[in-house]
C-alpha cells in the first residue's frame, strides 16, 4: 500500500448524503475480479466523476450500505486519496484505511465550508503528519484520526505489516522459545 503523507490538489464535491457503496460501485460490476481498473466504474450510474481529484468532499454517511471493498478500490482507481465527510459507513471507513485512502470525519459546518472551497476550485492540502487540511486562503482545519490508523496510512502498512510493526519483537521471541521447546514443528531445510 502506498504511504499517505500529504496530498495536494483540487477536490471534487459530492454534497449528497447517504451515498451507499452501490452508488459508488454498482453491484453489476462485482463479477470483475481484478482490482486494477475499477476506477472506470466509480459512480457509473451518476453524472458525477471525481475526474482525478485526489480529495473528495462528500455528504454525511458516505459509503453506507453493503461492505463491498470494491467501492474503495474504485475511488482509489480514479485518483481519490482522501475523503472528507461528516460521517462514514463503518465498514467503508475500515476499508478506506486498509486500502490507503484517508477518511476524515469533520462536523457538518466545516464540511459545508470545504464543499464551497471545492466548488470554487480551490487547491487542497491534506497533511496526515500534521493532521491538517488547508483549502485556498481559508484557515487551516485540524482533524483527528486514531493513532494506529494514522500510523498504518503514514507507513503504508496493511494489517499484517501493522501487526509486525507493533508486535514483531514479541512474535520473534515466541518463535525462538517455541523452536527450543518444540523443534519438531520446525523441520530443517534439506
């Protein structure tokens, strides 16, 4: 997974609430098994397209509905690296983190301000190290992301990499101890 440090670029605005995963990635495309190229199917039944914008400012409860991970893959495939909304579907939010897309939850007034900035064509800077968003000449906005998710995105860690980073020393110690106590579990290579 590509690390997320900072993204600079324009933002797309989709102010509609309750955009579910079927709107993001329609069910009829679920038979496509390759992850690559799914960006072509993002919002296939809508006139809306992020058009390469790295930031998407969305309505509340974005990504609700079914748990299809392809919705995040499709957004990522069309260039979206960060989604800002007043709220997300719970599974969708987790899928974003696992796939290198930063979900930022802000209050609805701040999201409305960012919709206006996106519609005005302002440049956005989303900085995960500082946990800030700058849009045009507006004041910098801070956001919070739980530290384990923040570290996973900053380092480009999938779930296995995050576990190894957190518990690698303990895992190594366990394996050394187990090799000594139960060597038959570790046959030597010929």
